[in-house]
């Protein structure tokens, strides 16, 4: 008896311990700590940099090489980005053939003068925007090494995202501006040449010291460490800048980020506001005729942050900065660069969108090359909710734009699966619409499949479980499965990995034996569960719900809904029949999905009316 008791008690304990251990072993990510000293020359738009990266190899693999991105090298005639832009059928209007026309004083570059590993020289070659380096000593699993680099760079004329003298007269938009270690994960290295699209990098801590002409005001990722030293009232609105000497060194620190961006202009106005229970919000812009609406932005952004934190997770950094710069809107850790000559609606829309990337990209370090639709799509979806909240509007209108965008793509003949690597879509149209519109539809429509409450819980849980990590699609699918209790692999297999689309119809309605028989038909290639709303002539409504067999369950009923759960619809069966009690005369209409959440590309056949 006693022996048995011990065995029973011991066994579950062992199981718990090994179960936990194997989980800890299965996920890993690389870690980087950057220190950079930048000496900037505003006369010729060049800078010298010295960089050390303490690199921790948390992978189970020995690394013999490392790769760096040199993004500025894309801004040279005949670069991959230049040729791509001149040969794609629908080039980005900001790029077109402009790179091909840059002269030597206008191009961007990074020249690597020295690369060392723990003091030993490292052999390397530069292949366009990528450094391929053979390590002096391999880094074993769990090993750490220090990589030091000295480089000279020239800031290109602003063409895409980064550069000098943007169209609104901001001097320096310094994004993708330093030699940056590529990411290594369970799929290996991601040393993608820069063609103007997406980013993916390891998390770590950054210490960046920028020495620049004293007239400049800097804004960016991180927290300024030495406002007193440089005589800058960074924390207070309206404090006069008093500075001496020809140049000053701005010292920034940022923790747990995967990028560092900054901007500089002598004419920045700097406004600070606080989100109750949240971060300080900083706004940097040139105050003039065209930026009048910026005065309303602090209050709006604070309202947006409160809504976002409540619905999508807690913002984990002390600051967020909205900075006039760049060529549209682009997200960076703790900051965004946006163009500023905008109406209030446009200014709010772009600020909210870029701020939400702090969640879907900044903190959830999604590999944008493979999952651009997760960061752009989820951001677009969450922006719709947030902007609707800020302006006290109905969210349907905002969401509807994503559905309309996706429908246009689905019937265009140009659609490619969302799982396509972002750089390799045939057209900007197919990439952009897949990432932003179809990506947003994927998450809105998930609410149709599992219920809106389970979807919202899944999003929040996804953030909390995967913050400061690199989740992929499967990590989100598993969480959505756990919060809903339903099987969802089929949804993503169709919607992400294929271009198959949804089209259901009400095929036949007839009275038989005193009851009504309804036949539904699946015209499209993609199966879905069916919500069929029957409206009776007395004004009452009843929902007939046919779950999809491969969901292995039903979404919960909304409490105000009169719902009949029908037998599962098997995906192999093109048609489905069910019965409504009572006479045909009692029925006003029969409609598939009245919420608009089902992405049915042909709605003409969705409703039967009793005329
Ligand atoms: Zn975006």
C-alpha cells in the first residue's frame, strides 16, 4: 500500500517537472546588446560610427557566420531596391526610378572599415545591403561574443523611409541607419537584402550616443540620459534650449527593443503629455501653417493609448514619441516617424496605426517578411477599433474598408497567398492588400468563426504570452484554439496559405409537408461555418447555425440571440439542407451572415426574400 502511494504521488510530480523543462527548451531567441557612438557631420550628411554588439547565441546551433544589414546601400543606382522598383509593374510612387538618378553626393552608403570578434579580425564581404562575415571563432550554443565594427556612412537623399531633407523639410529621418545584425531563429538566418519592405531583428538593449551640431533637436527610440548635460529640457514642455560648444552628444538608452530610430531637426517643437497609468507621450514637429492639427494630437493620442492598453495589452516602455519625419508613417520601437502635413482625421489615423505597431511588431517581434499580414493586418484591425473609439464612431465602417480592399484583390486575378515572403510578391498591390486588408479581415473574421469574445481574449492572451518574443502564425493559432476550444488549422490553411475564397449562397427555399426546406450551397473553394438568419413576417428573427465539421465544436451563442444549432456541415459536401418549422408564408427573408464579418466575395446570392 505504502509503495503504491509513493509511486502515485511521485509520478505526476515528475510529469510536471519534465513538462515544464521541455517547454523551456523548445523556444529560444537570440539576444543583442548594442553600444554605438556616432559622430555626425551635418555639412556633408555623413557620420562615423563605432559599434559593439554583445551577441548571445541562445540557439542549439554552433554559429560559424554572422550577417549584418547595411540598409543605406540600397540607395545606390543598380541596387536590388533600385532595379526592383524599376521593374515591378506597379512601383511605389515614392521610389520609382529615383534611386537610379542619385549622384555620389546623394546616394546612401555604409563603408565597413573594421570588423572584429573579441579583438580578432573577422573576414567579411559586402554584398549590396548585406555583410557576410566568417567568424574568427565559432559561437557555441549558449556562447557569447563581442563584435566590434567601425564604419563610415552617408545619409541618402530621402527616398523611402530614411534619409535627409524629407518633403516637409525635416533634416534627418534616421531609420534603418546603422549596420544591424540579422536575425537567426529556428528557420536559420534571415539576411534578406533590402528591397524596401519588411524587417526582423533580435531583441536587446541599445545605448546610442550621437554627437551632432548643437543646433539640432533629436527625437527617437529610447530615453535621453543626459538632458542636463546638453542643457535640454527634454522632460518639460517649452523649456528653452541653452547650449554651448559646436557639437553636443545626445545619449539614449532603450531596453528590450529590436531597432533604434531617430530624427533630427533644428526647428522641432517638443510637446509632452502623459497617459494616465501609461507612458509619457512626446510630440516633435515643426510648428507652421501645415501642422496646425498637431496641437490636438496629444489629447487624442492619450485617449487612444488608454483604449489600446485596455483592449490589446499594457504598453511596456516609459515613452512613446510621435515624430514628424520620414515619408508617410513607419513604426519603430518607442517611436514613429510620420509626415505631418495632414488633416486631423489623417493625422489621427496614421498616429494610431503606427502606435499600434508597438503591439504588433514592436513588442510581438513578428517576422515581418513571412507574416507582414499579422503585423499590418492586426494593426489595421486594432486601428479601426481605436479610431472608431477616439471619434466615437461605429467600427463597422472602418472594418468594412478592409473587407472591400480584400474583395477587390480576390477578384483581381493578382492575389497571392498571404504566406508569400513579403519581398517576393509579384505586385505592390497584391502585397499591400494582402498584408493590410486581408490581414485585418483574417482577425475580424475569426470573430465570426469562434465568437467575438473568444477572438478578443485570444488577441490579449497572444500579447501577454508572446511579448518580447518572436511569435509566428502557429503560436497565434494555438492561442485562438485554446481560448475558443475549437480546431482552427483549416482556417489558416485556406486563408493564409492559399488564395481560395469564400462564396456561399441560399440555393433553394421551398415548402414541404407544412415546413420549409432550405438548401445552402458552397460556390467558393473555402469552407466556413454558416450563420443563417431567418427573419419572420412578425419581425422576429432566428439564427440557424451550421458549424463546420472540422471545427470540432460550436461557437458560443450571443446571449440576445435566438439560435438553433444544426448538425455539422462536412467540408466535402457542396450543399447542405435544413428545415424551418412552419409555413413559407411566415418567412420574410433568409440570409447568410448579417454581420458582414464573413468574407463572402459574392454577396448577391446570400439572401432569399419572400416576395
Ligand atoms: Zn503599418
